[in-house]
């Protein structure tokens, strides 16, 4: 239907035409040069060259102008979407990439999910589960009834055994890039398995023994009957249902995975079809879920092909809460294409070659007018403004710092142990500058550990903004602490902010912190009493191995972090970021017993009012102590063609585009490039054809000098007008609009102007020769 070979060539034809035209034009110039030296050159050659340019001109005009989207757009039952990178794996127990999460959400399903037509993440609806869980009074047992008559895409029935098998399989693999830790930390006995996996590795005999013991003795997942399963938790965990809606709780067909195991010994139910820690397995490139689509082909770095599952259970359901919309299931084929060229993705969307693309934020202004909040192209829809749960922030080392001073390794208290110095740095950081440079303004300043848009968020207590006066005041308070002053002198009054090489965001964050602290130090009101030397703040990059070494040796005074939640609950942020036993809090040495207590209470509390009190207490305490600089929180930015319809396009922070709820309607499509106006290529071709023919016929087709000059002025004016129109009003220009860079801005007008200039120049030379001949004749 589309894509394999023939259609790929058809879609890329529009781009390769430029290369052909430029090559032909260059050849024409060479021919003309030769023609001037060889007056006996056959005139057929010039005519052939003129015809070639005319044919190419007609071809591009016909395709881009008259037919426009009608020729190149995908079929009505097919979606083509371009992205910039591949998933890590198709195995839901392994992949932890954004694009992989998106694709797998259209293939695999969870027990609960977020509303399909809403950005709401505060409520869940049962999907594979029949209803809400029955929770025991102590909050440790979750009993869930499952829907019946659901099959995987290989025909295997979905039941309680499949649920238990999938969670245990993920625990056996225990991929360090996946979020199985959410189950390991909550299920009975699971935390011991996690600790061994982290400390000893999943290939160790210690891990194998611990996992086998957990399977036999923990009773963490119990099958009560064919369609009823019970999860037994180590301690009460109020947001456990949100984990059952997360990417770590997607279910594949056990029989399919087992039958394709890499070893005969693994082809049993008890072996889970994988070896301990075996993330590379058959399911790495294959899928078999209960969802509406399945993968039929994956060519890495090129495309992923999905097709619809004809017996998808929601197609025939009458249950209101999972009843699909009337347009559901109309998309039968999906192609996720990898296109690493951002400009190429933009042109493909504007030309209608694809239905949607990952539009780079650095080029957002080309498609979106943020002032008037409207799209610049009537045929491209832009979805923006919603809060994503992706954040980036800086954590201060609040423990010991290892430095090398004059060749000697010194371990001292990190200057950021001082609360006032951390607050000074928080005021000295230019947040808006960071947001503008990092995400082109499509973000908001972070306001604490819980992101905006998530239940529990309260930014009233986070009062930091870019304020050098307040930063100096905090610095001067820090200088009253002799321990702080001594720590600066011990490290030779120099603080180096390290970041991972190749990470432009973390480089930018480190540089802004460096500049901010330098400004604070050199303000006249800044107190320097007691310092041995003037302070220096530096930024250096490290390779990955160096960064890990520096992290282990505690040589990093500041650590950049990026965070995306594994489940939609504040605990997904507070536990790792603020609790003293959390992964990020341990790295920076943050330890507040009150915060730990409030975290533990919020984890076990089901009352929303009480939970909000605990969340407010945590956010206020963290704001006061400033262990982190909250850099930014991303804002969504998604683009697709106007012919796509359905609530599968509705933004939700915990779900990307959902293809099953999307349809196409070409009848109401706004196609702005169907007007048969000539593009730059056509104008350039006509200009060069005119010049070639004029040169061949020695300009005898225009007798008067004034007419030739007028022709030159008219053609140049048209060229200038078309160029200015395309640059000033790209959304109104009916062609693809190729003048999106300085290089093309020079090349294309040049192709238009040069032949008319040559014509004018040759005309003047011809008249000069005539006048010279007349003068010679008069003399004679």
C-alpha cells in the first residue's frame, strides 16, 4: 500500500528533483561556456538542454502545484509518522525510551488506564481489569477481577496466570533501563530481589537464588481463580493502582514468548522463556499483546510497520467505560519512520507526505505563532500548552567533596552543604534564559519536586527566581559561617561544575550557574572577608566513564538530573528525589527526617486531603532548604496534518498519540498548495531556458535596447517579490517553502537572477560592438 520500495521512491522524488535540476543547470552553464569557444557547436544540443529544463519544470510544477497533497499523502487507512530515533526494544520489560513507550502503548495493554479523551491523570478507568480493586483494610492486598473473553494476538486467552507470569518474567530480566523497580519496591519480598540485582548483577548466582526463592516463598502475586488475581504488598502503598497503569505493567502472550525462546530449556512456563537478566531475546523485535496493533516489520534506523489486530476485543464490546468511539479502528496500517533530518521531517509534513512528525522545538516558530496562538499553516494542526511531566533540575552535593589541590587529593565538606549558599545559587540561576535556550521557550520554570499539572502540586512555597540582589544577600549570610569559608579555602577557592560530554542541556545549565555565581561574587556588595583568593567558577565536560568515576568518588559539587515519572503520582517524584533513601537524594546526600516521615505517611495514606497536607509540607521544606535548582518543566508540542481526527490525538502527560482512536477525513482538508503557481525551481528553469534560447538566437528576437532592459527589470522585480513573499509570509506561500536557511536564501534567488543578468550583460556587449563597428566605419 505504501512505503516498502515503490512508495518510498515516490515520496522522496520531490526532494531528489532539486538535485537533478541543480545538476542540469550546472551542466547548462558549462555547455554555454563551451559554446562560446566553439561556434560550430550543433544547435540541437542547446535545444535539448532547454527541453530538459522545461520537462523538469513542468514535472515539479505538476506535482507540487496542481496535484499537491493528493498525489503524495498516505492512504486513508494508513498513518505515517516520523520521529528522530529508534526504540530501545519492543519488549515491554526492557524498553525505557519515549518513542518505545508510545509505540508499545498501541500494542500492549494494562489493567488500568487513563481516560482516552482527556488530559486527566487523577483518575483511572479499568481496561483489562473488570473494575476497581478490592483493597484490604491494612492496604496491603489488592484483589482484582479481570475481563473475560480477551485473547492475545496469537489467540492465547488472557487470564490471571498471564498477569502473574508477566510480572515475574520482568523481575527475572530485571532490566536496569526499565521501571520494574516500581513492582520490586512494593510487592512482598521484591525489594530483596532488587537489592541483589543492583549489587550483584542479574547474571550472578546470588540473584538467581534470590529470584527463585522469591517465586517460591513470597506469594506476592496470587491466582485466586482463572480471572481473579491478588497482589500482596510489603507495606501499604496508596498509589499502587497507578503502577498497574504504567508501562511496567504491560502484558504479552506467555505462549508466544515461550515458544520463541532462544534455548530449549527456557521453553517452559516456569522458565518464562528468558534466562536471568536476558534483555536480548526474541521479544526484542517482536510483539504479541492484547492491544489493537502488532508489529509486522522493524528495520532499525528506517521504519517500524504496525498493522491492526482484526479480533481486538474492544471492537465488539458494549461496556460503556471502554466503548471505543465510532471512528475507532479505521487505521489499519501504521509506519513509524526514523528521520534524523529535522528539516526533512518539516518538509515532509508540509508537503503532506506524512501525517505527523516530531517537530524540533528549535524550529517551532516556523509552524506556530506563540503571540496569536495559531498555526502558521492551515493544513497543520499544532497541539501545545499542556504540561508534560518531563523535568530537568540541578542537585547540590550536600556531603563531602573530593578535590585535587596542588597535586594532593583533599576530602572536605562541600560548600553546598551551606543552606544559604544553595539559596544564593538558586537566586543566581537565570531560569528564563535556560528555558529559552534549552527548549526554545516551550517550558515553564520548575516549582518544586511535584510538576505542574499533577495532583499534589503546590508552587506557592517555591519563591526562587532570577534575582542577583537576593542572591548576594544569601551569599553574605553564608560568609558568616566559618565552616563554609574554610571549605572554600580548602578547595583553593575554585568550584568546577562537571557535566557529561555531549549533553548540551546540562552544559547550558552548568554554564548559567557558573555565570550567575560569578556575577554574585563580583557585585560590590558581596562580602569576601576570610577568603584566601578570589573565587573562580568553571565548567568542564567529562566522558561517560569519567563521569561515573567522579560520581563514585564524590568529586561533583553539582549533579544535573532529568526525570520522567514511571507512574502518575507525586510519590514517583518525592520518593527518589526527596526521601533520604531515594536514588537521587542519596547521590546528593539530602537527608531530612521530617521529609522522610511525610513521604512515608503519604505513601500509605488513601485520604486525598491528608495526602495533600503531607505534599505541601514536603514542598515547603524542600523550598526552604533548596537542595535542588528546579530548572524547567516541558510543555507539549506536537504537530500533525489537519486531516487526522479523533480523541487519540488529545494530549495526556501519561500517554502519547493513540492510533486506534484516530481516523482520516480528506474531504475537509485544507490544501493550500494546490494552486498552480510556479515555485523557485520552475522560475529558475524558465529563466535559464529563456537565456539559453536567447543566447542561441543572438538576441535577435528583441530588437530594441529599451525593451531588453525593461524585460530585465520586470523579471528581476518578480524574482525579488517572490523571494520576499516566501521569506515574510511562508505560511501563505503555496509551495513547500524552501527558503528556511541562509544557504538556500542565497542559492535560489541566485538561480533566478543570474540568467537575466547575463542576458542584460550580453545585450549591452552586443550594442557596444555595434557602436564600435559604426565608429570604425565612420573613421574609415
